[in-house]
C-alpha cells in the first residue's frame, strides 16, 4: 500500500510558499491508518525506543499512551505541548520554521537519562 496516496498536498497553506500535507484521508481509511501504526510500531521496536514523544494534540492521534503507537509497542508516552499548556515545572525549547516561531515543553522529570526517544509527528513522518 502506497501511503503517499492518502496524503493530500495543499499548496500555499497556511501561507504562500508552504505546502500543507493533509493526513485526513489517511485517518479516514482504516487500512491505511492501521498500516501507518504497524509501520511506526515496527520502527520503534527496531530502534529500541523506550518512550514515545508526540508534539501537540493533533499528533496524539498516532502517539498517545492509550493510542495506537504507544499501545502497539507497550511504550510510555510523553506529551510535548506548546508553552503554558502543562501544569507542572517544564523543560522548554524554542524553535522556528517556514512561517512561525514557537516553544515546546515537557514536564521536568518525564525523560530519564537512558531513555531512547521516538518522536512521532505528522510533519516529520516519512514513508
């Protein structure tokens, strides 16, 4: 199954020069979604990941503890959120990309020194 067939390119969104890759058709196809989860889980196991991290709510579709990849691999899940969304002490990092700058945070102590992290993100996913 070629999963690229389930990703629609939207040119000039949200800003001129940016190509938005809409994964909604992938989420709307049970077989394609199951294939993605199997591939991500197999990759996590092959990489010997000990924890799954996913930034912001839209990526929790693929990563969360009760959701597909963490569930399929039996790995811990750490949410990465935008600034101000987590209630306890945080570690943060600032970043920028084509059309914006932002800051991401995780709770202090969520990661341990020997953790091997798999970051699951709809923008970073490659098939």
